[in-house]
């Protein structure tokens, strides 16, 4: 486990460094600023339409999910709302509208690439492979693949799943993690996919799978959302390392700078940790409470975004 944590810290440092270098790395001739507006393509379109399109997930609490009235809410969406406010400053429009667009784990990257959304506000892992196609905000959360199993299950680790059925949500890094574990430990797993986390949960609840594999925080969120603490538990060592970020189009350094500036303003105003506590520690608007204190790793990442004079004294 110590080796896993060491690798995680190394991966985190490399990822954070990449984020800090993003404005210089994401320059592309095909996405040069439009001369007419002096704005990057996404910002120019937002100024023209007075609208920012936010991609949201229906069942990724507490990052992005629906309240009792069907309204998208969550930690990621609140971060995106702050980015929208900063975009308004950049394009000189304080009254930008927000258009919420539903995305899934399978189509979220294509939604960004095909210009269907401007910001993806969900629970998306920022890794090197995805970074070749899209851009990410600074770090907003760190998670990892674990297993949800019935309370009565004998499964304590991934090696206990030999020959069993595991459900994963299509298009997630967790799907890759389970195939890697299957090969590494010669488990002979039956790995099945479903379109979203809610349906993966239901497959486990209906007895169609022996375990549901996804990020630990999402498993805890689903258990809380369904008030299923007496039915399911989260178990096993981390099978992947997953740093989350807000996703947007690559090759627009002006947009990257706006996103980065938003996080640094939140960090300098010391708003990031209270915002975290609102969604992970306090009671959610839908009534559940996750009680997941901020990790030291994430807290240090947030503090590194504080550009205020007091932070540098």
C-alpha cells in the first residue's frame, strides 16, 4: 500500500505540474484567437450567444447529480458556476446564461470535442491519455477505483472476485482498471458495462453482478443517496489513481487562463476548502451526508492555489 501511495503522490505531482504548464502547452494554430473579437473560439461563441453550456451528470453525487426537482446540482457544477462568472469578466458580459446539457461517462469527451458543451462539470479523471484530446482545470478531487459489494459478501479484495461478475460504467477509467486487475491476477472476471453509475448500482442491487467497481467517493455517494448503508459496503485496495478536473476544449490558452484564474481566485479567497466541506462533509441538499473529510493531498493542492500576499509571507 505504501508503494501505491508513493506512486500516487508522484503521479499527482506530475499531473499538477502539467496543469500549471497548460497555458503554454495547449497552443494550437487551428484554435488561434479570432481576430474579430480578440477572443478564443469558445469565448467568442459565448460572447455572441450570451450562453455557457455546462455538461452535467445525473448520478455522480456529490459532484454532479439531480435534486428532488430534477435540477442539476453538485460540487463540480458550483466550481463551473465560478468559472462562468470569470468568463463573464473576460467577455465583458455579467449576465451570461447557463444551458445545462446532460452527458454520460461514455459521451462526455466527445461532447467537448464536438462543441456540444463548453465545460464538463462531472467526475472526470484527468490523465495523460485524455490530455492529448482535451484540457483540464487544476485539481479539484483525488479518487481511486474500489469495489462496492453486498454487506454479506465474502469479497474483501479484488482477488476474491475470481470467476465472478463485476459491473463497471462504460467509458470510465474504472473499466480499464478492472481489465488490468483481471489480467494481472488471472481472475477470469466477467466484466459487464452499463451506461451510467445509477444503472451499475441497480445491477448490483438486482443481483446481476457480484461487485460494482468505480471511484470510491462515487460509491459512497450512491450508498448515501440510496440510504443503503445496511445493504452495501465499499472494500478493497485502490486499483487506480484518479485526479479529477473540469474538462474543456484543448488548444485555447485564453480559456485555460480563465479556468486557472478562477481556481486561483477561489484559492486566494480561501473558498475551496469551505466549498469542499459543503458537498463532502455537510448535509447535501437532498438530505444525505457523506462525512468525507478533505485529504491532506487535496488540501495542500488547494493551498498551492492561494496567490494572496499572506500565503506567500
